[in-house]
């Protein structure tokens, strides 16, 4: 296939009459016996028809004239992903975390808005990435578009935001029941993007039903996840019903019988061809692994922002007020700053240590749920670095309840036992997650079985931060690329992670962070 003057696609066929259904097409002539050249206008409608007629490797016109706005130059796989999405009204993106599928989807959406195919876009995603991923990427790329996050403690405020004519509305899954009527009545949300779409795997949930009711024949729907049907072939059913409903039976039980074999009254196992069937129904789809993205840097950093619970917010504020009183008129030293900042970090992480060594626990369910989201998005092993012993136990207990195999390493684990745990993590299927105290991960340890490194919170030095990442980012890394996840809920965590990422490491920074944290603190009377 040739592109002529950036206006027409020219290809050869034995059946030129087949393409006469395309208004802006022309048979040029016979080039050899029984073989004809056909020219078709290079437009989005035309290339979609060509693809439907079975023509292979038809390029999307986004590759012709789109300017790819923003501060980043798209990688080759991002261009391919954006081009793929423009070709389908309903499609999946199954690329691994850290491959930049958010930006690719935004560029594709912007292109469709530019040519008049889409008026408004609804983005449904986990709470923790509404700001950190989606709005942040909009502000780094398609800055000429208007966008807002429809999230507020009051339902009427969410509705009010959605009614405003923002081109992109970003909200979390659980806001959909609140906003569904407003979205339907508006009638201009032509595109819905569902991030981490395993949230809609079950057709019996209200979450699935609300989304399904919003999706019409002409609605664009792009669903994204790095791990489709990772837990069971049954999980593909809800996703297929949204994108490709004709590919699966009308009832979920019929799909279960197709892909699962009943062993006992309560035990079902996948049939031999189950995952081939899953692949067949979860189409059209595009997927890039991190290893395939040769132009990606070896380490990609992403941010997750859970909310602090009301309990955490209360004690965080009280501690800051106490800090303000104690430091009034005094010179702040790096040691004092580090001590107090540690207290704030402990509250965010889920437990604070009192002066008498007692542990004050805080509800950190949103943070744990974010960790679960990260684990669901990758099928490979994961390292979780947590600075505080109580946090390590909390994380491990949570993973045990979720049925996720894990082990933990902290100061009380002997060197002999650590070596056995490291070896098992590196060479055996289980455990899937290793929860580690940063100080307990020695410099020479290789943990390249993991392709994701999660920081439960910031560490206190750049050297420690880099050494933690280096456990996975070494020669022999299974996927060649590593995704680093910052979990940050408070302002001090955001500022500290920024310093760590910038590799700024000196004692004066701790004092500066301390002063910045107190700057906007007001003592309530």
C-alpha cells in the first residue's frame, strides 16, 4: 500500500468492484493481468471501511497531519496505539503499566475531537490516578483542551462539574451512578475511556450495568488494562459484553461452561483452550509489553494518590499545629526536621510511633486499595518498600487476606532467612510480592524477578531510594524495563518524592521541606 501526496491510499487488488462502495475511491487501471490499482481518499471513514473489507495494514490518517501536542514526543508504540484507537469505536488497550497508554489515548481522543468525530470524553478510572495520571497528562499534552475532575464529597457538586462544558470529565468508578443521568441527558459524551477496566468484569454489578447503559452503538468505548482476565477466563465475559458482545453467549453461565471445567461442587478450573477463547473475544485489541517498547527508558515512574482517611487528616493537622508551637522562635536543625517529618510520614503510612514506643494505628484502607490496584495491573512480581515495621506487617496481612502470596523482610529477619527468601522470590513462582524495609535490602541483592517497585512512602535519602530501585533495575531484569510507583497522599510525601526523583540529597533540603510544611499551618482555637 502506498500513500500518495498525503491524500490517497493506493493498493492492488483482483476485485476492484469490491471497493466501489467507498464514495471517494477510484480504480486507476489494470497493472498486470487480473490485478488492478485502486486509489482511496485517505480519510478516517474510508480507512475504517477498508479495514472492514479485509484490507490489511491500513494506516490511520492521524499519522498524516496530527501535530502530537505537548511537552513529550510520542514513542513509536504510542503512535501505533493512538492510530489503532482511532480506527475502532470500541477497542481494548492491554499494554503493560508504564508504557504510556494514557497519553496515547488522549492524543487519539484529541484527534477525533479535531476532526469532529467526538465532542466530549468521559474518563473513568481509580480515584488514585484521576489527578496524578489523567489530569496531569492532559496538562502535559493536549493543554488546549478543557478538563475537570468530577469528584467531591457532595454529589451535587460532581453533577455541577459534569454539566459544565469541559471537553474531558475525569471521575472514579463509584461516581458513575451519581453522574449517569446527567451524562445521558447531556448527549455529547461521544467517547468513554475506562482505565483499569477489570472493574467491569462482572455483568451482575451496578458498576457494569451503569456503564453498559451509557454505551450506544455510536459511542466510542476504549477499555484499558495490563492484565485482562488475569484471575480467571470467566473475567473476560463482562469486558467482551461491553466491547464485542456478539462474541460471547448471552448469559455468563454459558460462557463459564465454555471456558471452565467443574472438578467438584465448588471447584472450577480453566479448560485447555480457555485462554485462546479469551483472546478471541477480547478483540479488537492492541498490546505492548515494556520489553517491546525499545525506546522507553529503563525505569518509568508513575504516581498513585490515595486519599487520607478522616482519622489521618485529623492527626496530621494536630501534629503540624504541635510542630508550629514547639518550633516558634527556635532554629530548626536537620536532625529535628527529619524527626518531625518522620512523624508525618508515619501517619500517612498507617501507624505512628509514640515517644514511649507504643504504636498508634491509623486506618489506611485507601492506601491498601491503591496497592491492590497496582498489583492487578501487572502479572509479574512486585517489590514493595515500606520504611516502618508496622506498615510492613499491615501490608503483608492485607495481601494474605487478598490471597496474594508474599513474604517480608525487616530488621528482625536473620541474614540466613533473608537469603532463603530472596532466593525463593528470584527463582520460584511464589511469593509474588516481597515487602521490604529499605534498610534491610543490601546493596548486592538481585531481585530482577520483579518488574515493578512500589514505594509505600518516601525514604529519607536519595542513596536509599536509588538502591531500592536497583534491586530490580539490573542486568537480567525479566522485562528489561522497571516501573516505579510512588504512593503519596500528603503534601510532604509529594514534595519528598519530587526531591528523590530529582536526586537532590542534602541536609538543608530536610529543613526546607519542614518549613514548607509549616508555612500554611494555622492553629485552630
